[in-house]
């Protein structure tokens, strides 16, 4: 990145679903199954495009305010139950997630997680990715008034890290990650492994794009994660 004179970010704030875990299609299927129970059958691709948001931001795309008020909580509970029973056991980490985290820790960079997932799902995600011992702090939709693309989750992460936005960088797989981070002045690296198009991530403001965590690790020295000279 010619002309980039940032210092090494002190902290890297990672999204989880689609960024560290191969789970986006599974989340979409869980939402589709739950919505169908209540008589709604949007295209799976339309649901998939909304993954990365919390339910507070996803449901209004498909339901009216009155419908959400009437059965939104029940639908969310059904979705969560279906997710844990049928889909969570199928989730796998993308290649080199732990290796990337070990590399960051070796270089003295702090790792945080900022996800639109619920807090009760997060510990299981850490186990699946084998990263629990490498994460300094985590924030979820339970820590925020509004989930992505609102900036609340990243704001809480920065507060807990006691850092300014220019002292950290986010890594995510959707426009929702980049848009949420940008509202705080936090830069985002985009990963393609969650299924978003490179053009979509660049349009949302991602400063660099990589295939997946393994690609980011392989290209660390040339990435926005590495130190830049003036």
C-alpha cells in the first residue's frame, strides 16, 4: 500500500462468522427453516446476503414491524434452537485461523472478536476455531443496543481495549462489518471466504482484500496489519 504511513495496529478486531468460521451458508439455512415455519419463504440468496447482521437488523428485511412484534421473539428462539441442533455441529474453521492468531500474538498484537452472534454462541465458536486462549476480549450483539451495520459492537471492543480507532483494524467478510467499522473511523480488511464479492467489500470501504485467513497470514508483511514506514 504505497503512501500508507500507519504504524502497526495495536489490536486486530475480528468478525467470526464467514471470517474465521465457514458458517454463512449454515446460518442462512437456519434462518430459512425458521422463517418457513411462520409461513415465509424468501430466497436463500436473499437471506444469505443479510448474514452478518444481528437478528435486530435482519428480521426487518423480511418481516413488518407488526409481525416482529407479534412473533419475532418466538421466531428468533426457533432459529436459535434449529441452529444449535442441526447446523452448529457442521461448522468448521477456515484454514490457518489459529496459525494467524499465533503469528499476531508473537508480534505483540492484541486480538479481539466482535460478532453479531449471541454471547452464548461465542464460547462454542472459540472452541471450534481453537482460539480461546489467544483472544484478549470479545463483544457480541448482547453488548450492544444495535448490531452491525451499526457501530456499537466495534465501539464496545475499542472501549474494552482502551484504544482509538486509528490504533486498531477490523477484519470481516461482509459490507456490514466494513460499514459498521467505518462509522467509527476504524479501517477494515475484507476476506472473501464468507462469500461476498470483492467489488462489494471495496465499495463498503475495505482497505485490502484477501481470500481467507490463510491468505492474510501468507501475505502479512505486505498487509495493513504490518508496520509501515513513513
